[in-house]
C-alpha cells in the first residue's frame, strides 16, 4: 500500500549523511536537524470549525459478512481544496485500541495519481487478499486513508514590511496566509477549520513562480523533517499553527560551495515570494463484521 509505504518512509533515515541528490537541499543533515533554529512553530486553539467533514470517507456497508472479499469505499471532497487520495489500509479494534491489520509479507502497491476536486467523489477498494488474516466475525474494523493537498500563497517584502498579496490567501476549510509584519521574519498562519486531523508534512517552502527554493532554512523535503512534523505539528480540528521563518540566515551553516554562493547574501531580498505548504489529511470510517450465516448479505 502506497499510503503505508509513505508512512514508513517518515521514519528517520540511517544514512551517515545527506547528499544533494537525496533531497536537493543546501544544508547538511546535522544542520537540517536543528529544526528550532530554522523555523519556529506556535500552536493555537479555538479555531472555528466551519467545514466539518470537508473530506469524507464512507464504507458501502455498516456490516459486512466474514466472507467478504472487497471493502468498497467512497472518498468525497465536500468543500475543501483539490486533493490526491492515497491507498487505504485497515485497522482492527483489539484490547481497547485500534491496531493495524497486518498485510501479507512483501506485498506491493502501485497507486495511480487521482485528483479529487471540490464537490466530487471517487470510488476506492480494499482487497482482503492483500492481508495476512481474514476478517473475523464479531470484530470492529476501521478503513483509513489520507489525502494530500498543496496550498500556495504570496507575499511581498518591500524593505520595511512583509505584506500578503491580496487575493492569494486560502480561506474556507483551511486558512493559509502570510501575516503582515515588520521585515524580520515571515509569519505564516495555517488554520484547520475542519474536524479532521491534518499534518503539515514539511516546513513551508519559500520560493517564487520561477524558482522553488529561495530560502535555505525552510522546507527540506527530508523524511526526518516529516517525522518531526508528525510529532510536533499534528493539528486536530479547530487548531492552528503559526510558522515563523527569519528572513536572514547564517551563511556559515551552508557547507556546499555552490549553495553557499547562491545564498551568499544571507537574507531574502525585496520582492514577491511564493509560500507553499504540503498537507496530509487523515480520514477513517468504521464497519462491523458478522458471521455470513447470521443473515448478513454476502456482498462482494
């Protein structure tokens, strides 16, 4: 399952050092891991939930027979940004908690990118042949999936202040905008107006329409940073996060000579910048399994 593989990739790497071809980033692994000296996270609460179930996952039945071969699901984008659904997986309720239902060894998945736009639905299937064990009568199960989406907004540095570019802010299900401030740091607000769990996958990126990376201390794209965000930036419904990124940096922390030359000015210059954020939104739906002789429809 692609979703499972992505989660596994979010564990810390064991490589002795990072190279440019690994993540195309100007800092060494040791410098990337100085998370708090790159971007400061400030969690906020009491955000209004105005878009409950903005993305929704539903199983075709509330009760399945223990002979079922395929669990049919529907993923809906009710009123949220376009998103790409990943492959689903199962959990089972055991000893008072949800635990992952085990896949067969060496199982592989080849997901196909699909875009789920607002107001649309997509079908999804869970094939039980991919799992080690059959579903058991009398147990509760949970189908899980996450959807991925990218948000972009723009701001202008004019030598004195940082100003958001009007009309580029995201509203509705997610607020995403640059706060107006003095020109010392980018202050980027993300608000979760849904009742869903949302994880910003990396730090915000700072670039332009022409060039992706214009700030060496922003998004790295490394799996270690993704793990850090999973631990400290997981937002429940009604929560928010302010990311603070200084507009200047210490060039000495950049060891690669080519990157040191590129970022030699040590700060963002006056101009227009594109700020990006990658999101992972988690969805689930529950169903029960009963004996096929108890009157439950055999299904698929």
